[in-house]
C-alpha cells in the first residue's frame, strides 16, 4: 500500500460572501479534487501541530505565491502567502470554501528549491501523490477516524480501476493486497458514513474531508472499544484507548509506538478520564495515563 505523508478576518469573509458582477466573480465553480487533497493535507498539518510540536506543515512542494483560488460562490481571491492560505482554511465552511486553485501556478521543491509549473488537474494530482506528505484515500480505511464507512462502497484506483466493496471484509482483502505503487484516489459518490448514532450522506470530496478533519462542529465521536495505542511526544508517552482517540488528537498510525516502551507504571484498569484541549476532548484509560501525558485532576472534564 502506498502510505502517503503528502481569513479570513471578518471584513475579508464578508467580501467573499458578496454577490458581484465584477471580474472577480466567475461563472465556473468547478471543484478540483487535487486542490482539495492538498488543502486537506495542509489542514491536517495545522491540526496535528497544535498538539505535536514536531509536526511539520511542509510538503514536498510549496506553492509559489501569489496564487489565485476560486471559492464555492464563484469568487476569485488572491492568496499572497502560506499563512494567508491557512487563515482562509480556518474560515472555511460547507457553504463557503475553496473549490480550486487556478491553473497555471508554480510550486517550489522543498528539497532542491527547483520551481515547476502546474498547468492542469492531472499534473497537480500526480505531483501530490508522488509526495510522502499526502494521504491517499486508502489511508483512511487503515487509520480509524471519527466515523465508520457504511457499505456498499465504491472507490477509484490510481490506475483507473473501479472497485466495488459489498462489505468490510471485501474491502480489507483488497487493502491487504495493495502494493507499494497501488493506492486509491477517490470514491464514487454519494455514499454514507456513520458517526455516533447518526448517518450522513457524502456527496463529494469536500464532504468527506469535512468529516475526516473531525472539526469542532462534529467533535471527536469515538467508540469505547479498548484497543490501546501509544504515541511518543516531547512530554512523554500519550496513551489512548483506541486509534480513533489518537486521530482526534492529530496523530496517525505512523506515530504509534509499542505501549510497553512507556516508563509510566500504570494499570490497564478502565476508569476513563477526559481532558479538554484546543483540538477537542482527549480520553485516557485512567488518571494515571493522563498524568503521564502531563495532565492533573484539575484538567479533567466530563467525558459525556
């Protein structure tokens, strides 16, 4: 399997929401899959860096600014820096978000600073999937997120094949057979997911990433299944009841270590405690594991 590690202030947001007949409002509101894949990778780096100071927001390539983007309302906006683009992402909503980066634009290699021009969707997508900082769709099946997929489900492979999965077992069998050069690039929409006790219809890649990001609108909704995972941080080892809670904290399976490596002499007694963080609520198996992560009883909040 190919494992890929690939603002608005109020005034600006009001400008984006305006209906106008000027040259900055386009009739074409085409959505770019490549743009959304890149923007979600940038969002994920922003999310994880809140809790993990070692996380990098750097990918294989960085856009050469300024770039122009088109919003879902057709408005064309110039982004002048990576920080400006991040600010725009923080202000996105289902009603108003970036649909695409306008071609052509340039990117600079983070390795040798060489500059390339991206002229179309195929070029952009190929560039992204050549980068170890970008997650392909299959990544989200092997790393639990805040929701469950509802079958049947259909996905597209990088070679153009379309795969239909009637159930979880058929999907898992295909995942296990993926080679280093195989990966899934997208779904066939629509499909359904389950989060908590509710179901949601996923209409496009924006909807999918909106749930993957585990934004505060939905919160981190994880089961009480006890299948512990651990993550090494600068403050010690974090112990999570399962990989979903780790994902909500901004970690992926690539961050997991053997829980036996921990210096914390805590039991596996399941008496969960929770802590409020900037990214949401973290649940620990018991107060001992929370203490190992640097929290005290004064930090505890209700897990309900």
